[in-house]
C-alpha cells in the first residue's frame, strides 16, 4: 500500500481490525455485558475532543460519529480501550528516546513503531541498519503488522536468537586466532 493508503487504513479500518484481532476473554465479556445491561457502561462511536478533570469527576467531550454536536459526559472513570499508543518517541519512552536522539533507531513515517530490516535489525536515522541492535515486538509493527500476540512474539524472538547465534558462530570461525593472549 502507498503511504497515503496506509494512513487511510489506520484512520478508518484499524479500530475494527484491532477489535476482531484481539478478543476479550469470556469471563470479562460476561461481566462487561452485565454492566452494559444495567446502564453502567455505554458504548459510543466517536472522537474525544476534550477532557476536563477535577477531584470529583471527569468531563469528556465527545463528537459522535456522523454528528457535529458535542456530548458532554460526566464520569467517575475514563478507561482508554483504544490499544497501545505509539511508544516510538523520545517523549513517550525514555528507553527508546535514548536510541532515537543519537540516531541509533528511527521511527516510521506513520508512528507505528521503529524502522527495521526483515530480520529485525534496527535501522538508524541515516537509513542504515545497525549491526547489533535487534527489535522484537510491537515496535516492529511498521514492517510486521501482526506483531502483538504471543505466537508472533515467540517467532520473532526465535529468529533473533538464531541470527545472533549465526553471527557469533561466523565470528568465532572467521577469526581462528584469539584476539587476546595470556
């Protein structure tokens, strides 16, 4: 997909994809259904425009889908169920920031995660892959959309381990003379 098509997908289709990809446990779904039936929980489709909070309540201003009016909702709690936000900025994640600032890693244009090669090596800000910095997990979302569940994570970790072993093996046998002496 082109960059524009990917942006459009993220804006319009991603929420539906995430809902179908990551299902709720049966026990949680039953409890949630009971809360909906009592009116304790209401589901709205729309965008949060603003939030104000004090010690007593949270006011959330929501523009429902297909409506220009703002709803003013008062609640004791607000729970963000939109999934993980990007963790690929220096502000949101100091560990990633310590790699972004000097250019060891680079964010992708859609802020899904980090730029990586197919085998998981981080790509720095000059477009070159690192020699020894591998990425596993949700930060690989730009290249591997399905990178959030345990099976995918397990596969990525195994591939990185194989890659590291292959590099170690090549390094050991490429230089038969020890680099040190006693």
